[in-house]
């Protein structure tokens, strides 16, 4: 019997993905360089206060941060956040992403349109992931910025060397939000972005999916681009309109969120990696 799959469609401004993809630094984290001092992340409380969430894997474990919006009871909050964490483990094991962007450009500035659709497909039989998640209810659960976070570990062998440095921009944001490296530990890097949505949990999810789309765009050897010219008329005006469409799809293995940055306006950036092949 085939496993159920999840298909999720989100709308986000493609110009951000395009800019972040174009601005990827040529710098590569070289695994042969002398090892840096082992990184010790800030406490969960400090991460919540700063809006900078860090989820690098540790030896023998993935570190996953599950997120939930407000629910009617604490039990439901915990269950929803664990579902989110289990979904991220499933995405690590394999995800198919389809990205499509359509831009309508017209002689009239106000006729400009930008539409993006990202479709995510992954295994949603989550219970067998969920039951292997581990967390400390006293140390790994925190409420911050109108959302609820659980830091979990999940047993997995991770071969990458992720001892990289975190630089800061002048506004306090991580440097990767504006100048991400090309690779980290031999893995391809993608940065996602989502503007503020109805809840912070939804914004974080959208940013994560945006990062997956950025990785697929970088990996894709078959980015389809085509243009369509059209003329629309009414009795008062005639407008020339050009529609440009880009479409790309691909599979990602080892998709993993390393960091999430939430700014004071509840906009969210996501640093993620995936295997090259």
C-alpha cells in the first residue's frame, strides 16, 4: 500500500527567491580546512528572545524545531508542534518541489502582477517519525513571539561537517540573510524568505518551503522560461502586456533547516541545506 503524500501550495513574492539565489556567495565552507572550535548554541530562551533559532545537527541526531500557533489547550499546542517537527524529519528523508513564477508586465505600472506557486510533496505518514522525536518538557519547550516552539532531537547519521561561523550584519541579522555561502559541509545552501502572514507559525512554514524552492532552482538543469505577449483593450485604453513564466521542479534529499531568523516585523528567513545529487 502506498504511503500518503502531502501537497502544499503557497504564494510568496518570487523576487525575493530570485534575489537570494542570485546573491549566493562564491564562498564555500571547505571541509578540509582546520576544524573550528565546536559550536555551542545559545540557550533556547536566548534564541527565543533574539529571534535567531539554530538547529544544527549533533553527533547521531538531527535537531528539529517544531512550531505551533495558538491552540485551545497546551496539549494541542505540543501535539501540533510535534507534528511540525515530524514533517521536517520526513522532508529530510526526501521531498519533491515544484516552483512556478508568472510575471505580467504592462505599459501601465499598476497592471504589474507577480504570482508564485510552490508545491511541496512529501510523506505525511508522520506517526513513525513523531514517536522517535525526543525532547525535555522542562528545557525544550518555549513560548516566544506569539508562537510555541519545541526543540527535538531525532536519531540519524549525518555525515556533513557543519562547523561553520555565524557572522552578523550591522542590523543584527545573520550574514547569510544577505550573503549566504554557496555550500556548507559539502551540502548545497538555499535561503528562503516569507513576509508576515496571518500567524508566525504560517510565516515560518512558508519561509521553510521558500528555502526548498531556492534549493531546487539552484539544482535544476531544466528551468523552463517562456514569454507570452498579449494586448488587452477596452473602449478607453489599449495596454500591451508581456507575461514571463518560469517553472522548475526537482527532488531534494537531506533537506535540513540549520537556522531561522525572525525580525522585529515577524518576517522570516530560513537557512537550509540539501545534498547536491
